[in-house]
């Protein structure tokens, strides 16, 4: 039986009215880009600064994106209210402008002492510029206050930046590119075993002094920042990452209609953003969300406990509330995470029950494997690291889920390809952020770019292609889990580099390929948040936009990718050279790079063939 969308429902999807109002009321303007650009840049530099310098909470570690939500709450609960209030009278806007400029000068005077790399200076500078800009707008009868479509634009940009500013890119890229030369020693045999297999082109960073300034700081080494050593490697990696992120965004666009309108996935993580955006009402100063007493009752519990835990670190008389418990066997840990509790509220009860049941079954299986002594000589780094058999089982199930999903959506995918080729397909892509022709071309163009890049570095062409395809399939699978189950924290049971190198064996992959795929840990291993999932979730919110504005969202996503990548990498770069990488983050500047090169060394020292026990 042919599976099709009922004609009545298809007509409803095509003709339904915009839930946020008419286009004239909710169209996009430069105001959304102004606010989105500055808040995105602040998140890009503020998230790594908070964890590396302040040693505070991670703002963009997982899919729950606390940094993006926090900044968006400031926007709808503070900035937008002030802009609306100032727009009522020119005198109010003038007072706001004078107060912002005067406060900035009072706090930061003399200006010569300003640190341009400080996130607080950037944010406060944005507030001053916005207050100054808002004055002439108010005189002309307008303001910087954002409508719902513009709020969607800002939130999507913040989501994209969250996927890049810490775990998704900057914390991985720069330490891994430099660690090989700094930590190489006779004991770890990196120089002896790995240096002969370095990529054919200069994609690693070596400043001639073992990158000591990057890890120990320029003050302790007495050197200067070697900008020249970074130019060529970052250009090479920029080409690869551009292909990767193009693939991810295009895949999210291609799958949007299938997941959202045909399968009707719930997108639980976006319920928070939708509630904040829908609470914005025309003619009202405050957002409806902040007028809901239930919201304040729910927020009071984690605010009180979190504040108590924070204050206890500064005063010994304040009790510390422990929220973690553990059982020695079978290694069951329990902890209270208020963010996960909040997001779990939006998860379908059947999905939530399934997560619990299969988690317990996995624990039982793990215990049985340990009791029976079934083990593997392989060492999996990320995912199910202690039991390779379960890692292969898990990634096999993930890939099977992806293939089944693609088979179910074969009609839609076929229509997308037909539309891209200019044939009649009965599908309209006018409501997409990107035309299907551009999306299909971008996806395969990115796929080709990554494959050729790996081939130029010394990887066999067929291995490079297979690896890139496996990585993208795993990304699609995790994205599907996030969109359907609303998992705020999830990682693949086995990464694409491990699956390729250990599943196929280092003999087939080749010596150069082993090191090249080990470097792929930068973007496909210890990654707890990535662009495809954030983009797919963000596209859920474009339902609240008029059709013409949806096309603009694509360019906002592109802008956010560049802001997130450049801003966060520059911050990590600057902090590392100023304070020394080993002084600001032990795992990212030592532990994570060691995992990459130790894994490459193990695969090179003991060449293996296809691991049939894991594959089958």
C-alpha cells in the first residue's frame, strides 16, 4: 500500500495561517540581525571565557543550551521590555540613552584600560550602542523592540552558536592541533610512531618551540603569539568544516518536512523556546511567561538549591546539598539535574518509559557480560567505552534506526531529489529556508569536499567516503533522537572514527588514514552538541514565521556559524596564550588530545583486520 499524506491534511499544512499573525506584523528587519549578531557573538566569547577563566558552569555543553536560554530570557524579560517602554516617549528614550552612556563611562573610565577581549565589555558596549541607536528610532516612531519572527531569528542564531562555542568545536580544534608536538616524549612514542604518518599537508600547528607558548602562556615562555604558524592549518580546517556544516544544515532542511509534517515529531527541546516566543504579545510590555506564577514556583526550587550550593563554596557555614548518589554494583549512579527534569516534562510518556526500560536492560546486559567474562581486546574511547561489544551493538541499532527512518521517508526524499532535478514532484519548497535544489547540491557538495579533503591528507578515497557517510548517518541518528525523544544530553554509543578504524581494522584503513581519522575526533568524537541537531530543532520554530522571512533564516544560520566558530576559537586562542592552556583546562588541553594520539598509536602498533565479532 502506498504511503501518502492525506490530501486534506496536506492542504491544511500548505494553507494554514501564520500562528504569529500577518506578515506585515511579524516580518523580519535589520533589528533582528542587530540583536542576534551581538548576542551570538557574546555567547561565542562568553561561554569559553566562563568555563576557562571563571571556572563556572558550562553554558553550551549539551543540547539543553543553558547559555542560549539565559541570554534569550534577558532579551525578552529585560531588553525588549526596555525598548518597548522607551518607544512610548522620546524623553524616556533620551533618559535611557544618557543613563547607558553615563553608566558605561563611569564604570570603565579611563577607556584606555578597557580589555577588548572581556565578554562584559562586549555586552555592555552592545547595551550602550543599542540605547544610542534606539533614540533616533524613537524620534521616527519606531524602536529596537523585536516582534515574534525576529525573536525566532535571534533564538535560532543562539542555538547554532551553542553548537560551536565549546564542546562542538573550539575546545576540540585548537588543543588537538597543537598537543602532538607539546606532549611528545620518548615515553609515549608519539614522535617515533606518529610523526612519520603526519598528513601530507600542513594541517597541524607547530611554532618551532613545541607550542610551549600555547600551553604555558607567553609570559612564562617570554615569547610572542606565533600567528603565522596558525594561518595555513586553520585555512585547511576551515575548508573541511565549511563542507561539514554545509552538509549538516542542508540535511536538516531536507528532513524538516518529513519529520515535522509527515511523522510529526514533537521536538520537546523547542517547547521552552516556543513558550518564550509565544509569550510575546503586541501591546503588552512584559512577556506572558513572566506573568505566570507557576513558572516562578518551578524556577524557585532550582534557584534556591543552586544558590545554596554556590554560596557554600564561599562560606563554610552554609551547608552543601549533595545531589549525587552511587551504588558500587552494578555501577548505578543517581543524580538530580533540574535542567533534565524540566526538559523531561515535555517528553512523551511512552518514549520516557522506553528510555528507562532499555537503560535498565543495558545495565543488566552489562552485568551479565562482566559476570561471564566476555570481553574484547579493543578499547573504545567514547560511548560505551568499557564494553566494546555493547558499543558495536548500540551503534548498529542507531544505524538501523536511521536506515528504517530513511526508508519510511523514501517518498519525501524521492520528491526532494525530483524537485532538485527540476522534475514535477508535487512538493512545494517555498516554505523552506532553502530550496531543495540548493539543499541537495549543498549536501552532496559538502560530502564531496570532506571526502576529497581526507584523500588529500593521505586517506584512501574509499575509506574517506565510507567514513564521512558513517559520520553523517550517526549525526542524523542522534539528531532524530534529540528531535523525537527530547534528550538534552546524549552521545553516540560508538563514534565514527572508532567504528571505521576498529571495525574495518587498521590494515585496511592504512597508516596515514589512521592518523587522519584520529584527527577527526575534533568534530565527530567527544561531541555532545553539534549543528545538525541544533539546526533541525531551530527549524521547528520557523512555523511561527511568514513564508518570505523563512528564507532569511538560512543566512542568519550562516552568519551564526561564522560568528560562533571565529568568536569562540579566537577566545580560546587568546586565553591559552595569555594564561597557558594547561592552566585553564586540564581535560581539553591535556586529557582529550592524549586520547586522540594514544588511540592512533594503539591502532598503528597493532595492525588488525576486520573485527567480525563486533560487525556481526
